[in-house]
């Protein structure tokens, strides 16, 4: 998953999770661990997945600004899990430059996927296939890739509190529409569902969550 990273040239960093300080002694980030690269090969037993580690590791760290808001919350709400905000959209996709030009736009845009019925986004008037072109009245910043564009939008969304309003400008056909979405608590994700192991069947199953209605059922 793309994250904001700062690469270090002509130098190395210590172990993952360690703080990075600037010359003034202030913490500016945390060392990020370099992930292994997945690689598929074949063996006598069939296809096999292995993890490769680069001979020369790249040094980088995640800037503190990308997670400091979570630390501020923990200071004020010790022991209380933070409820993540959500605007009721199942998927978001950044438009490639060619698609941006085809839509007659001069700034980046994010394609809105499935809008969950009766969600806060649905009630605000957000529609599937809308193009988000501005937040808080400001056009989206250009990013290296469409994936980075969506990541930046989602990080900005995560910094807001449940119940706060987010003004959006969307392009719908030839019309530009201004909407205000009031963020609601994020629903349970499939990764949050309880899991059960059946030794007899050799299966692991999990509870069904609300979002399965719009992912599993729609794919069937």
C-alpha cells in the first residue's frame, strides 16, 4: 500500500519502528521496515510462494505528520479505541491523466464507486460514478500515481472526527455539484469479524458483516 515515505541517501537507518530526529532534536518520523518481495516458483510439490529480501536494503522513514493525529487522540482518550470516520463509499479510484483530460478536467479527480444505501454519503447526495474534484473548496493535489491520490484523500479523511462535515465538490456529467458529507462511524470490516476454526472440516469461517452484502453478493 503506498504510504508517505522519505528515502535516505548516503546513509542508513536503524531497526524498524525507531524514531528519526532532525538536527533540532525533534522527532520527524519512524523508521519503516522494508517488506519482503513475494515471488512464486515451482517445486516437485507444485507452485510455491517464497519471500525475497534485497541484498542492499533501502533506508526510509514515515513522516510523523502522517500518524501524529492518532497519537494526539490517544493522549486525550487513553484506553479508548478510536472510531474511524467513514462516508459510506465502498471503493474509490483515482483517475489516470488520460481519463482526467477525457472528462474535460484540468485537475486530478477521484472516481466514486458503490455508495452504500442509507449511508451518510447517500443521504448527502453522493452518487456512484461521481468524480470528486475538490475537498474543502480546494482542488485535489496532483500525485505521482492515481493510487497515491486516493491514499492521500483517505489519510485526510482519517484525520477527521466522526460527526464532522466534509465539503466536497463533485463532477456529475457536465454538472459540478457541491455536497457536504457528515462522517459516520466506519462499519465493521471483514478483517474485524470473529473467526471460527472447525478441526473436523479443516475450515476457518468468519461472521458475516454488513459490507459483505455489497461485495460477496454483488460478485455472485
